């Protein structure tokens, strides 16, 4: 019998935990439950393929739990939140989160996000099989190691940040809209708030590359059209 994909779910609200467990088990996943961020960190192990974290939790909140789990692994992490401001998104993504879902949410929307996130390891394998290096001025994207390097030092991007930069760098001078980027990187349908998600990730990439001045060096924004690497 084939092993089920195991998902770790952390939420301090019992009704939400049980609802998520029911939704995910009905879809064929195995579910491990945690009642707060600390327990999520403690229960995480190599058998977990995806983590779902509520942000507002006692002991350790979801953002801090994400950061601690991210030290151990690059498995996808999905935030559940009643907060959807840009500042909240930035904090979650900078901690290493891959996506977020605003409460209340439907079973269909949750399962679509989960399936999209679980596809990414397979997509990363395909990327490693492509050309070994892409050079953007003084930055090297090593597609075999999935690293971004400048002056011999790795620039620590999250998986989503790396995939966005790789998409743009692999198609120099091609302008990608936020919709293009979201659907190619997240592998799910573009939603009204998806543009903000892309914008926050682009901003984080620029910050990590030191590309935040008035004249961008690597990532260029063609106003009203989209983003490109020249």
C-alpha cells in the first residue's frame, strides 16, 4: 500500500484544526495536528511534506514557527490568517512562507493551494536538469544547486523567490505580468489578491539582492506591464 502524503497542521482553534483534518483526510492526506507553534516545531520531522500554520497562535506564533521549521527544511509552508495586509504578508514571506490563505476559506480553495504547493519539488527537479548556470551581471544562478551567488557568497532566497528570479532570468528582456509570474511559479489560478503576493516577493528579492535604489540593477518594473530581467 502506497504511503500517504503527510501534512502538519497547526492552529490553536480546535474547530479549525478538526475541519482542516477532515478536509485533508477526505482528500487522501495523512494529517498531524499541533495546537500551537511550539508543538508544530516539535512535531515536524522528515516525514512531513507540507506545513499549514495559523499565524496568531500562543507559545510561538506561526511566523516564528515557520522561521524555526525553515532552518530544518525547504518543504512548502502555507499560512492561514485572518490578517491580509501587505505588512503581514511581508513578515510571513520573509520568515520563509510560500503562500497564504485568508480565513474564512473554502475546502476547494484550500485543496487547490495544497496541491499546487506539493507539485513544487517535482518542478525543482526539472529545473536542475536544465542549464547549469545563468549569469546576470555579477550574480550567478546555479540551477543545479538552486543557489544565487555573488562574489562567492550565497544570497539566501526562499524557494519561491528563487523560482521567480529563475523565471525572469531564464527569459531575459521578456516582460512577465504579475498574472504570468503567479500562474507559472505558484501553478494555480490567479486570484484578485495574487498581484500583491507577487509584488511582495519581488520586493523581498530586490532587498536581498541590494537592488532597492531608484535605478534597478537586476529586476526592472515596466510600469503597467510587468517585470523583467535585462
